[in-house]
């Protein structure tokens, strides 16, 4: 159980990091167009 919970925690942490990374990329892409 503990190993599964740790794996899920790591998976969701990575998922959040990827989502934040994509959001930052989108912001960087949209900034030049906005200007």
C-alpha cells in the first residue's frame, strides 16, 4: 500500500510539474503576440 501511495504521489507531482511547465510555455508564446 505504501509503495502504491508513494508512486501515485510522485505521479501526480510530475503531472502538476508538467502542467505548470506547459502553462508557462503558453504564457511565453502568448506574450510576444499580445505585444
